[in-house]
């Protein structure tokens, strides 16, 4: 079964490849297929945004496409940055470090612990218009200092009390057992395999 991974984010591509290893799937990045799509995330939920991306890539490639939409929800910020996690900084073209800095600035003065959770909706779309999705959640806390060299995004400030480490301190193997994306993709794969020719 041929699947295009509907993301240009190198960290996500690496995680998707690791999560889908061993299923006998042929995985392609957009670059492998010379696809360059700018999908506008106009949905009002993670599910809607994930499906927008999956459908766009399935249509452009003629293959099954796998996408996700993920957000960090912080209780002290009333669920922000949420759907806007990837765009959560005042400056355009902000880096991951800029977004983390902005998050910590907004949390300054709020009492700790800063309870938070990562949410991920993984979605797949087929060339005939079929769609499916699943959701994964990973609870944790935001900490005021960055720790760890692994991962991407908010991983260095997202602490997992259950293991005493930030996401960025986990090995890729550990992260792929605990993360929100791992949980969402793990639920989606059996549904996807039912469509394998």
C-alpha cells in the first residue's frame, strides 16, 4: 500500500516513518512525489484540519494520504495555544524556539504547575474520497526551562510526570510509545490496513 505523508515538517516525517515501520507500507514524503501544497488550515477542530490536509494530498497524489493536526492546550491559558500551536508567536516565520519563548512569557505570573496536554488527530484519506480519523492525548505539564535535545516544537518544555522527563529528553523509541501522535496513529493503522489491496 502506497501512502503519502502529508507534512513538510521533518520532525513529523521522522515520527510518522518510525510509527508506521513494520506494517509493509510504502511511505512517501511530499518531496519524494514532487508535491508542494500549501493547505490552509481553516478548520475549527483538529479533526477538520487533519482531514483538509489528508484530502488535499490524496487528491494531488492519487494515493492514500496520512496527515495529522496537533495542538498543545495549557490550562492556565484556557486551552491556548490549541489549534494555533504552530502559529503561536507574534512574529511571522517564527521558529519553534520563538513559540516556546512566547508561551513561557504568557505563562509568567500564573501559579504552577502549568497543567497541559498534547492532542493529536490523525486522519487518512483515499483517492476515492474515503476518510478515517482517530485521536490521541498525552497529559503533562509545561516547565519554565527547556530540557533535552530530542523532538521538536514544544517538546523541550513539555514535562511528563509519569516518566520524570520532558518530551525532548525521551529517546525517539520512548516518545513513540508515549506521545499523542503515537496514540492517534496506533488507533488509525488497523483501520487503514483494512483498505490495503
